[in-house]
């Protein structure tokens, strides 16, 4: 028996796909290079701030140094938002992972505040700003070079290439865009419509591998054969992470309103920097930054932490993400949320030692990302990617079902942008 074939999309002919594959591959390479450049600049500045300067001064890069650096980072971000053209782009708390292209004059300010946040230890990732930067540059460039190429297609390819570069694999982009293209009204094969995004994502991911970007997966003991009890305890961990995520989601608007009551674009990130510095002093460097290398440190030294310490670590990181996202810093929430999921998974393993550590971590990541991204595919992908154990996939597909039902009615993990009337009223006040 064969499945009925969908009607052929006339815009997805092999010849057209082959012709457009060339710019798609170029877009993926350029997207990866811009991401790599931003990573290199922010990484170099991070080394300067947290290693070279305190080493030259003979001070411990912890304690009061954390408070000082994050306060200065907040103040510098505020100045950049105040004086750069375009004010560093839209507030990241209000934007989607993939949004409309920005004016080119906005991009220098967005790049500066993103680099400052990444280097200064702010608990946000680069995903939202770098997708916006790449999409805006490439849409403007292709509008001149290939004016017949639809802007929406260029935007999708730029986002795909950047996502592939961010996660080191085109699979992430394919999964994210599956839902988008499936919602389109045009007929044709799903993979005809995914062909070009996957090409861009593959080129982006491969370019990052050539540039030496570290893989996303970490070393964890193999979970081995799982039984019914592992599924039950895995559901408990995943649903527990969902509940934690929903609590953070409920607190997000309150934190946002509290910080924005300060009104001034320099004061808001400065106060946010002070609060992040205090949290950094409390939780240590492992609870700071975007969370990728910190995940590796946490997993490598998992046996050194008690259940109480893991719970405190997750709680501090959640507060740091909410404050950073609410205080006008530019950045995404996927990477720090993944760190939170790892901490919650390790907490689940500490409370239920019979639950394999790999499955526990995967369930923690799965649960928190379901809330933060509202994307079952990307939550499932990162849960498997972080553990590096594809044998967990069948169990996670089952575990995800009750976790999804628990959060399916929740709103998006972002702040609704103010209307034009609300902004005018706020300016008048």
C-alpha cells in the first residue's frame, strides 16, 4: 500500500530548486561566518574582562568583580541603546526567534549590545540577535543582487542558515521550519519546501564545523535498556520542569513591568546589571553567561552538587534569565533555558537515583524548552542533542505527550509589544 501523493508544487521543480540551491548554500555560509565573527569578538572581550584584566590587577574574578562587571555592562548597554541609531533594535523580550528584517542602520547598535551582554556574563544567548542581524543583511543584499528572489524566501534561508550554525546541525532548522511550511496553504511535498532551508542550514552547520565550533552534545553515561518505571519517573521530571517553566512564565510580566517602571533606557539595564551581578555573586560564574560551556561544566562535575545546590542553581538561573530579558538586554532564551533544563534534570536524578542520568537530563531539557519555545520538535531535538544518546528518542516521544498537554494552553514565553497608543502615552508621561 502506498500513501497518496500531494499535488506537485509548480514552484518546487527540480530545476528551480537546483538553481536556488546555490544562493541557499551561500546564505548558509555567510550566516555561519557572521555568527562565528560575533562569537569571536564576544569571546575575546570575555577573556579580557574575566581573565586578563583581573589577572593584571591581581584580583579574584568572582565576588565583587562579578557585581562590578555586570553593573558596568548594564550601563554600557544602556548607553548604546540610548545613542546608537535604531536603539539596538526591538526589545528581545517582545520578539520571536525569527522576525521581520530590521533597517541596516539598526544593526551596529544591536551587534554592540549583543556582544556586551555575551561577554559581560548576561544570561541570554545569541540566537535572536544573530538571526535578526543575518536576516537583515542578507535580505538587503539579495534585494540588490537577485531582486527577483522573494524577500520571504531570503529571510527563511537566512534564519535556517543561522539556526544550523547555532546548533551545529541542519536538523534543528528542518524541525523548526517543518511547522512553518506545514501551515502554508500551497500544495506540494513538505520536503520540496524544506529543500532550500535545509541546504542553507547544512551549509551553515558545516561552515561552523570547519571553523572549529564545539559540538552541542556532552559526554553522559549511556542509559541502556529502559523499563516502564523509567518512563513514569521520566514523565515526573519532564512535567516538573514544565511546572517550573510555567512559574517562570507567570513571573515574566511582573519582572518586566517592575524594571520598565524605571522608564529610562540607561537606568533599566544598569539596574538590571546590578541585580544580575548580585545573582552572579550568589550562584557563581556557572549561573552566568549564555550557558553552553557552563552546561558542560555542570555535567562534568554533576556528582559534586547536592540536590539543594542544583535546585538553587536552577532557581538563580531562572531569575537571571527573567531579569536579563526584562532589562532591555538583547539576546535569546533558548540556550540559558537549556542550562536550566540540565540543572533540573540532574536534580531529578539526585531525587530519583534509579532514573538514568541521561534520561533525567533529557527530560529536564525537554520540559523547560516546551514552555520556552512552544516547539515540540526543537525541545525533542535539544533533549537528544545535549545527551548525545539517540536511543532515548522513543522514550522521549512518549514522555513528551503528558508534558505537552500540561503546557499546551500556556501563552508564548515573551512579552506582547506595546501598541502605538501605549507607547505614546508612556512618552507623554
